[in-house]
C-alpha cells in the first residue's frame, strides 16, 4: 500500500462557500491525506467549524494566487468536472475515479486533484493545465455534485484502490523534470518541421496529457529522447 499522505494533494480553485472548505478538510482527514491547497479564497471561521477533526488540515492549508502555482511540481494533475461536452463536441475524454486510481492514479507519482468553483467549475484554461480529466457518473439529468461530495467520492475510490492493492506501484516512472524535458524536445521537433505556430499550444497540451497517461519509465524515456535527438539532427 502507498503512503497516500505523501503523494496526494487536494486543490480547490476559488471555492465560494466556507462550509464546503470545512467539509473537504473533514473528508481529507477521513481519507488520511492532509495537503490542502486553495487558490485565492482565504479560510474563515465557518470552515473551521465544519471541518471537525479535520481542523489541522485547514491550519496547514496553503493559499496560492493561481492554479499554475498550486500545481507546480506535480506529475499528475487531475481536473474534475461534470461537463465533458461543449455543444455536441467532446472537450476531453473523461475517466471515472475508479479507473483512474487503478491505472494511473496510484503509481507513487505526486497527484494533485483539482476541484472547481461551486458556480462555474474549472474554466477551459484551467482544465488545459490538467493531464487527466475525472468525471463522476450520476443522474444524466443532474450529474452535478456538491463540491465537497465530489471530493469525498474521489477520495473514497482512492482508498478502495489502495486497500485492494489495485495500485500499480512503479518506482522507475519518470518525474516532472523528465516529463517537461520530453515535452520540450517534442516542441523542438515541431519547430524544426515548421508546425503551424498557432496550433502548437493546443497540440502541446494534448501531448503533455498523453505523456502523463503513458506511465513512461526511465529507460523508455532515454530511448524516446535518443530517437528524437537523432531525428532533429537529421533534419538539420
Ligand atoms: C458544483 S460543481 C460546479 C459545476 C460546474 N457546472 C462545472 O463546470 O463543474 C463544483 C465542483 O465539484 C466537482 N464536481 C461536481 N460534480 C462533479 C462530477 N459529476 N464529476 C466530477 N467532478 C464534479 C468539480 O470539481 C466542480 O468544479
């Protein structure tokens, strides 16, 4: 089993209701994790009341000015939303929490679980920073959970997967630094083939998500880097 407290963090983006912040802290205490990160919203007394035995989590919570700062250094950034479509188009392919924890979620890499505002959720740009997109199924007519309930469901599935040894613990998976190096090399390659500059950001977001999902090991990383270096050299 993994020591979840060392690797799992919860990030709340601009939560509006102090009651929800407190309930999230309580759920985290139930789940044995303690790193709570909040973007912009300060913690007030009502949250402390609602946190019950999770009060220590609020006392140690970190407040950030942006989501980018809050998730810096995490290998796995999992955004959550009840919406996967805009109009008839799928914006992202959703993963259910159960599937997430039993495949990519519990590999020993650092995971940030990102939750959105009670009224507007996470915006398009914020979801773009995430390399996974988690959606909890519910009544198709009304799949929108209360923020703290969504956190509780996702953390419950995490504990279940950890207890049932569904965790695919892999110690030699690449970390954030190598993920960034790989993405940088791909970007270099795209520039060399004169890829349409206006589309590079969108494409890089997609490639970053694919790299994170791929669970690349150290030796695989060096192989891929080698191939790309040779390709870039040939193109020069
Ligand atoms: C009240 S909901 C906001 C709903 C908003 N329509 C949205 O775009 O997500 C507050 C937060 O709870 C989480 N949430 C609620 N329902 C969810 C679901 N079915 N699957 C995943 N996360 C959910 C998300 O983090 C969401 O941003």
